[in-house]
C-alpha cells in the first residue's frame, strides 16, 4: 500500500476512454494518483505489480469481466495479503441491478450507478478508505452521531441513554457496525446473522425494530440507510 505521506493511488478500470479521462481529471484534481487499465487482464497485472490504495472498477469489461476480477482479488494471494483487502468501488449501469448485487456479494465495497456525479464518487471513495482503516484498527467503540456501540461490553446507547436489544438485534447491529459505511446486501446479512436460512421479510422486520430503537425518526432514518433493491448501509463513524 502507498505510504501515508504519498498521494493515495487509485486504479481506474474501464474500457471507455472518455470515462477514464473524466475520472483521471476529476480524481487527480482531488490529489489522488491515478493509474488506468482498459480491461480485466491489464487490471490484474497492474494490481500484482503494485497494489493500489483503491480500485474503481467497471463491471462490463471485455475479456475478464469486473465480477471475475473481484472474485480473483477476494480469493487472495498468499504473497500479497493487501490484494484481498483492496477497497473496490464498482461502476454499474442503471439496468444492471443483478450485477451490482453480485459484485457486492463477491466483496466489492460500494458502487456508483452510471451516469454519476464526481461528488457522489468522491464520497464513496472516502467511505471505502475509512472502512479499510476501521477494519485494520478494529476499534472497540463505535460512534456515529448520537449512536454509540461498545463492542466489548455489548452496550448500545442513543442520545446518552442505554438501549436494550435482543441478541438477534445486537448481532444485526454489530454486523452493520463492522462494515459501517459499506453496503451490505440482503443475502450477505441473512447469511451472516441467520445462516442464510430465512426470508428477506424477516430481515426487514428486524431492521424496522432496530430503527424504532436507535433512530430519532424511524420513518426518516439517519443511521440505518436503505439501498433500494440491494440491502442496507450503516452511516460511517464520526
């Protein structure tokens, strides 16, 4: 990984030159060091040559597509543990809902839907980088706005008052905290919390119960955010 004093290195992988130019110009203006690849093969070669700090990856690539790139990266490389932990932001088309969900299930950190704005992409990049640092540090105390979760003592407080959660509610919240700022798909949550053996409606009920307990306005949540058709995202730490 790049040293803290150097610009963060971002690998942009897209087979459309105008999009690569747009991303190079926009991200370079924010101080990122940009490297480009036009297909999956070139991307994997570049990553094994020098692991970037973050990968921006189009799914619809010629040859090895984006999903296969994610699959290979998340399988890991014993010679370079950093490869498996590489933050990945997916670029997806508006109509490719299934591809977006599969990418997240394979281990992508987040996505933006084409056409997208620079501010949205920058926010997703910052969240993915924060999530990587959070996972490396694995802090025992999570704070986001008026929500605090003590992962050691298993105590949840909202606006200074302790909130009582059922064991299942706590397991669900702890999973969201562990991946704060990242989109978790319905399938991923069901697998981690229930072992995959339950209906998505059951998950919605528990999300609603959690919101009733930790949100000031459960119908307008600020902590547990819905990603329509995909899953849920917990707002990142302060």
